[in-house]
C-alpha cells in the first residue's frame, strides 16, 4: 500500500506541474508532432513515436539473444564455463548508461553508419524494406535501439536464466527419456513452464528501454520526427527531457514534465498488459496440466 501511495503521489504532483501545458495544448499535446518551444507549440507525438520505435528495436534484438544466452548457461555450458559467463553478464549490467552512450556516439555510431549506407543501397526499391532501411545517419533510431539492446540484454538474460533454472529437473529428464532431442526438450518442457517468467523478463527489459535517458539522448539525433526510416534521426521522451529541462521555463518546463507524466502512464500500462499476458499464460499452463 505504501508503494501504491508513493506512486500515486508522484503521478499527482507531476500532473499538477504539467497542468499549464495540458491546458495550453489540450488534446494536441498527444496528437501533434510539432515541438517548437519558441512558438509555444508542444506536441509529444514525435517523442512518443520515437520511444516506442527505439524500444521495439531493442526488444527485437535483445530478446532472442538473451533467451539464447540463458539457455546456453542453464542447458549447454559446462560448469567451468558457466560461472565466467554469468560474471560477464553481471558486469555488463553494472556499466553506467553514459558509458554506453559515449561509446555509441564516439565509436559505434561512426562505424555503423557505413553499414547503414550499404544496407540502404541493398534494399533500395524493395517495398517496405526499402522504406525501413533508408538513410545513413550515425545518430538514428537504429543506433539508439542497438545501444539499448546491448544495455537490456544482461537484465533480460539474468532473469530468464533464473526462470529456466526453476524448471523441475524431472520434467526435462522425462522428455529426454521419451526420446526427445535437447531442442525438443527445451521446446516442450522448458518454454511452457517458463512462459510467465519470460513475459516478465521481456517487460522489465521494455521498461528499462522506454525509460533510458542519457544513452539515448547521445545517439538518437535529437530531431523530433515521425518517419519510417530507421536509419534517420529522431528523438524520445526521456531524451528530450534530459536535453531541454535545464534551460526550460514556464509552459516549456510544464510540457517537459508532461512528457514525464505520459511516459509514466505508458510504463504502467505496459506492466498491466504484461500482467494480463502472464496471467493468461499461467492459466493456460495450469489447464494443460490438469
């Protein structure tokens, strides 16, 4: 109850501070993509779009890698190799986000921009893919998504590893005893039992990706835009708050706080959706056991 009260107070206090911007823009705060502080125009849609796109890219890259690492640690790796790999993953999780951001803007971004240009030429003229993989900016949605994927992979891997470790050994041995291959055992015994935990791990990684600030601010480009070109510059809610809050005042400051309120609500909705998905998976699993 204390946690709920604290969260409620955070929402109420920030909403109160953001009220001038909400009154000034009305529904346009969520539906407009025009963010021009000099003209008192504050539309959050471009930042909401950027946050969702970058988070989706991070999940698409990080989740398969994390599940593969967790399976390697729990099912494949010998004991002498398992411990160093776990230590390495924990070490990656402990690196400050600003270090990832600096590495992204100084090393990774300039190197990957050449690959963007090559990929853009390869897919040029192909429907959908030609639109998605267009551009060659080193500061872009894709660069931010890849950096976020590196950042959330240790978190998702650690949780997924613990979830896989809770699968009863009897179930795995029974599947192997019936003649299943290792892959069939993982698919038939490990994944169904771990479904709820996997959803929780993915949602935790999504929450980290949506709320990340410094690393994204350094590599996304700080250009409010709604575009299907993943190799183009954009911006995200947490990043723009970090970049502009220090010099903001009046309605501009209220609008930035409003972005924080929107991000808070989005995070809560994502977690509620994760609870629904996890609960449905758990009920389905319980029904299949009966």
